[in-house]
C-alpha cells in the first residue's frame, strides 16, 4: 500500500478540524479531502473515522457507495467522457475508443507516467453539445474522434 | 444594504435597470455550462480586451443561457433605444468586428438570430426599442415561436451573479407580497389554486404536499430542493440554477414561510460545479440584502438556505434516499410510509420539491393561481421545460405549455433529425421512461398521456432517436444504467435487472430465443410490482415500450439464431 506523506495527512487533519463530529459531516468532509489530495485511501478513511468519531465501517460503506469518491490515486488530468443518453446516440462510443487508443489505456486506468486517467460519466448536463468530454474542470462539447488528439495535446505540457 | 420595504426594492430596481437597458451599449455573453463548453469564456475575454483598447464605456456582462444550445456561444447586445439582438456562434475573432459595428450603431447581419423588442419577465416588462426591422422577431423565430417562458423568464437575459438585476425584473416582490399581505395558509391556497404539479417526475400536486407538511404536528420542519437531476440527457435544472438562481431561492423562501420551516437545503449533484458556485453567490447576496436570514423584510419570519453536494449516486434523487444522504449515510431509499411530509429529515416533517417546481412559485404568488391555471390544460397547468437533445437539428432547452403535442416539439421547434434521417422514436423520462414511436407523436405531453403510452414525464429529458438507432441496444443501454445504479437494498431490482440485462445482451449477440421475449415481460412485471422504490418500479419501462412498439427489431435479432 502506498503511504501518504506526513504533509498530506496533516492537510487532511486540518480539513477535518473544520467539521463538527458526527455522521452528518461525513460526505462534506470526504468531498473536501478528495478535492485536496485526489482520492480517499484506507489510511485517510481511518483518520476520518477517528476524527468524526464514527465507525470505520461506516466511512468505508459511504466511500464505496458513492461513485464520486475514489479509493485509487488518479493521474494529473482526469479525462471523463460522458456516456449519457444524448452523448450515446451522438457517438460517444467512438470518442471513448479514440481516447483509449490515443492514450493506450482502457477506461478506468491511468497512463504509466501518471498523467492521464480515463473515466466515464453519466451526464454533465451539457447534452445539447453531445458528445461531451471533461478534462479536470474544462468541458469540451461537440466532440468527435478527430478532435481527441487536439484535446489531449493541450495537457501534454 | 438591507432591504426592508417595497420602496427599497423599487430603488434598487431603478438603479439596476440602467444596467439592463440604460444609456450604455450592453454586451452580454451567455456563460452557462453549454456556452463555456463551446468557448464562451474566450469570447468574453476577447470582448474585454477589445473594449479596453477602444477606451469606450461599454458594459460587458455575463448572462445564463437562453436555451438555444445549437447556436452556442450566444451573445446578446443592446444598443440604447434599439431592440436586443441575439447573436449566434460568436467566436473570439468576431469580437473586434462586432465592437466596431456596435459603436457605429450597427451589428454584422450574418451573426443575428433574431431581435427582441420587448421581454416579458412576467413581473416586469422591459421595453428595448425598435430598429433592425429587417431582422426577424424573436416571436417569429421557429425555435422560440411555440415556447412560453415562465420558469425560464429571466434565463439568458439577466446576470445570474447580480441580485440587483434580478430585482430589476421584479425579483423578490413576490416574497414581499407573501410576507406582508398573505398568511401562510393563503400562500398554500394560491399554490393549490394554480394546479401546479411537481416537476421532478411524479406530478404530485404541490399545494397539497405543502399543506400536509405544514399541518404535520412538529416544532421543526424542513424544506429541500431536489437538484440531483440524475437522468442522463436532462439538464433543465442545471440551467435554471446557473441562469436564474434567485428564482429558486425566492421560491424556497416563500415555501419556507408557507410550510413553517426555518431551514432549506438544496441538494445538488456534484457534477454541477458552476450551478453550485452560482447558488453560493446568490445565497450570499440574498443574505447581504437581508432577504435570507433573520427577520426578512423586518417581519418576524427568519429563514436560511444551505447547499449539500451529492456524490454521484442516481438513486439519491429519490426523496427518502436523498434524506439519508443529507444525514451522511449511504443513499438507500427507506420504505414509505412514513412519508417525508410526516417524518423526513432528522425525523421532522420535510417537504421536497424539484428545482423547477420551486422556480414557478414566485410567479404564482405574484400573478395568482388563477392566472397560472389558465396556462396548459385542465389537469396539467403551467409549462414544462424539456431538454430536446439527441438526433434532432435544433437541440436546446424548450419551455412549452403542458399539453403541447410531441410533434410540435420535435418537428416545429426541433426541426426533426439532421442529415435527412427520419425520426424513429423519442425517449422521454430518463432511464425509467419509455421510447415513444414516431407514429404516436400526436399525443400531448402531459402526465397522463405519457403514462398511457408506457412512459413517464420524468424530469423532462427528451432524446430524439433516428432510424439508424437500434431499439434493442437502447433498451440494453438503459437497463445497464439502472442495474448499475440500483442501490442493492431490494432483490427484485438488484437481481432482476441484472438478469434482464443478460437476456438483452444475449439477444443483441444474436443468441436469443423466442421465449426470451416472454421472459423479459414476466421479469418486468415482477420488478415493477415488487421493488422498494421508484427506481426499480420504473426501470423496466424502456424494455416494455420497445417490446411493445418495436417488437420486429427483437424478432429480427432472434431469427438470426434460428
Ligand atoms: C430513482 C429516482 C430518481 C429520482 N431522481 C430525481 C431527480 O433527479 N430530481 C427530482 O426532482 N426528482 C427525482 N425523483 C423524484 C423524487 O423522489 C421526488 O418525487 C421529487 O423530488 C418531488 O418533487 P416534486 O413534487 O417537485 O416533483 C427521483 C425518484 C426516483 C425513484
Ligand atoms: S448525456 Fe452527455 S452531457 Fe448529458
């Protein structure tokens, strides 16, 4: 298991100090932590349970239940392709394939250099511009397999 | 400044009207998610640079979205005294040309979609003026012609991050009226009279729900806004929040007063960061103006709102699962009864309504239930916003009176499929809706008619599918969605959907047998009647409607195996 640095764990603690104890703080706290360090490994879950004074199993249950929470580390850039209905009928499948081919990874995986993670989403609510892809917080509409390289190039540095 | 009276509101309105149609040229860039996705931020920057280098007193501002997604990025411009002009597909490199023209009192014709002489914000009208008579009018433009804007009355026209512009078009006057001229019972009565039904899908009468919650014995009550909008292909609520957040907030404050709640919660899905940030800005502004918080308008009514972020679980759109999620638990539905109106959040009476339901409230209070009830049809009053997407030429958000025919929406507004393709079906109601075949598009959109053909209203997603779409594959697509999103608490939904998906995949691979169709139907009936919550109870709809209307596609695939 990868160990988080002391610095990161301190950050997690500082975040947790902002939340009152008890289960009702749990989801908000997990959001804040994931925003800061990218994912929620076991040691973080333990810390959350300790600080909010709730059972570890509860924290684990919640982290597992909600799609938004990640237990694995992710790349610097998360490319999320929408596979909602509108994007699906407008060719999301071929866009996703093009990403897989260009990045050389399958959906759900991260490139070996730790740069890109490829993921799938349900709908960003930009269905009028289907197919839609998001890279971290940047959103790209009217995608096509041809535009895939162009989008990735922006993040290659 | 704290607003204490109607005069205060009027003074702010006067001042802010100067921004909307004053003595300066106004350039407003549509900066909702769809605009941003097509480069509207770069367009905004280009205008900003251009204005700086021209050293002119031009007002550059941001607005939400007017709904015409196909034409994004959309910019609207107002030259003092002349009609507002809607410009389409504006690119950063167009900015300098547009600016040059504007200064000369003109606009490049090829960019113009239409002109607006007067905009009806319902509580207030803004008269822009004449000019550009060679350009077609908003009300004659095919995409807008059949629409009627109540919920989206301000979207794309006012700056959603400026409470004063909302006040300029009549904002918070309904709240003033409710708090100073009406008792909570009178507000509920007005909502009942309007005939408004919940826009989150089930169509439960809103006034009645409020009354039940208000009458539940308790010292504390809560109200919740359901902004989870989980149906893929639906984004009405996102736009309502991004383009006009104060409408929602005002609706909720009025609801809090009527129901007797001191706290409101907006549960927004995490996938909507811009909506969350605009709501946060709006809530802070309302507090600063004394419209949220203690003693609103100097009355003894106090109320506040906070935002809770979802975490990517479709089932959390279901009201009891949502309550569990707000309490910090896994979002699994709880058996009803007890209904949230009796025992909801923290065990207290709780009223949950969809974003769009809340956005109708200020208009109903101001114009009266009677006025509202005349729009739409007898048991389906008012308008509904639909996201018209998929294989349709004019994609976008359309708001039409309930009872409008599907044909009108798909053909007159949407102009049918692109590339000369024929429309095959329209999928309504999200993953739990149904696929309505082209031959039935004469039906009016209302809660009952949609149910009759095996679909549901749902939240308003309308995905058009052309002749090249495989309906069996579509059914499998939806079942794979609902099966993955099943919370796993009850067996019919958890196991039954998995089994259905297996059968559908088998058929798709050409390995199905004729008895599979019967099996699918039987499974559907079991899942529908025995599931714990609405997810399972409606999940078989896409399968049932495609078997009913497109049986030959299943048979074709099955025949290949024989
Ligand atoms: C699986 C499932 C998902 C739902 N998702 C939503 C949703 O995203 N938004 C919504 O407003 N209602 C959703 N609902 C309906 C809510 O349970 C509830 O009926 C609604 O929020 C009530 O508000 P209304 O009366 O204003 O329609 C969902 C229901 C089910 C069963
Ligand atoms: S379906 Fe892809 S953004 Fe909505």
